[in-house]
C-alpha cells in the first residue's frame, strides 16, 4: 500500500499520512457474478425493446410496399387516405421508438446505480480490512491517471463481492 503526504494551508502545514488504494469498477462489473447478471438483464431488456421496434418497422415497410403496388388503382381520395394513415403510423412509430429508448436508458441507469451502491459497500469493507483511508476509482476516463499496481484492490473487491453476492 502507498503512503501519501499532503501539506499546505488546509492542514496548517502539518503532514497528513495515510494509505490509499484504487479500484477499477469496470472490472468489478465485468468480473463479478452480480455484474454479469446485471449486464445480462440489461441486454435482455434492450433486445426485447428492439424486437418490438423491429416488428413495427416491418409493418411500416409492408404498408409502404402495399401502397406502392396499389397506388395505380386507387382513387385520389383513397391515395390521400392511405398516405395520411402511413404518416400517422410513422409518427406513432417514432414516438414509440423514443419511449423505448428512454425506457432502456432509465433501466440502465437504475441497474447501474443499484450495482454502484453495492460496489461502494464492498469497497468500504475491503478498505477497512486493509487499513486504507482512501480508495479512488481508476479506469479509462476515470479520475486516476496513474497508480502503481501494488495499490490496486480490484481483485480483493471482486472476491469479496462474489462472496457477498454469489
């Protein structure tokens, strides 16, 4: 574990020493049983919504093809009625697709927030057991730009997580 020192106005010039670690929450999501279940659940939910949208797309294509085949024999009023009906269906489809997209995003947010809450609990337990005062998140795009491998507690967090949430 690393020892860090801070000094400056906030500490009145005194040195503060402690131990810190880092954890890669992306790995925790990908390598824990609960994380894999959460990802599978999100994938199934998303695929279900996508299947509904694809059925509506097929229906719209069928309507368009039918109209193309019948356009030459339809009266002007019948053509206008069919075009209006098709436009209404396209508008309904677009609204439904937008709603389903929002549902998927909301589900993803809820599942990942719930998972994150559990990660924070487990990280706290591992931190106490190892005598760490601070654990920072690492990973691509995260706040930690560099850390030595010796302070990475991701493996311990994954093990503890799988014990608590088999």
